[in-house]
């Protein structure tokens, strides 16, 4: 299982302890994994590589049936819900990328655009942190 999935045995044990995958025991008490768990491990690895929190991955996988391989319709239902969340995440990442070289309202006043978008750090009166990003994040979350 570890060799085919491309992860360490300890990673499988971690995923199992987190309730993300399941194993069963032989009469000699050796741990075995059903082949269907390979797909779950693959999804977990890709999602983690994209920075998706484990809690979010767990919530998604928890919607799939336990003890048997999910059918296509079950994967599709989960996939459609997750697609909406991923679209929202993509929108936030694009916003981050697009604003990275401009004023984000953090209070540093170090960018050329700061005097225009955050004169005298007026945004600091709204609260701590990068106020422009925080406001955009709120708008994006409301929109999705
Ligand atoms: S980038 Fe920090 S206040 Fe403009």
C-alpha cells in the first residue's frame, strides 16, 4: 500500500489515526488496506499539496461511504460540493496574487500606492492586519 501510494508507512498510519482511511487486520495481526484506499490516499496527498487543511479533507472524505468503494455518483456528489469550495479558494488565491505588489492596507506604508489607498494608515482605524485583503476576503466569502 505504502509503495503503491507513494507515501511512508507512518503516513498511512497517520491518515488512519485521523480517520481518513481504513485498514483491517489479518489473523496474524498484520495491517492490510483495501485497494480502494489508494484513491483516498491520492486525493489526500493532492489536496494537502494544494494547501487544503486536513480538517477540510476529512470533512469531504467523511461524506463517502465506509467499508466499501464509493460509486461514481457518490464521488461526483462530493466532487461537485468540493468544486465550489475550491473555486472560492482559487478566487482568493488570485486576489492575493493580483494584490501582492500593491497596497494591501497593512500599515507599512512602504509601497508607492500606499499614499493613495491607505493615506496616513487610515485603514488601521478599521482594525489590525491587512485591511484591504481582509475586506476582499470577506466579500469573496459572502459571494460564495
Ligand atoms: S502595503 Fe502596507 S499599507 Fe500599503
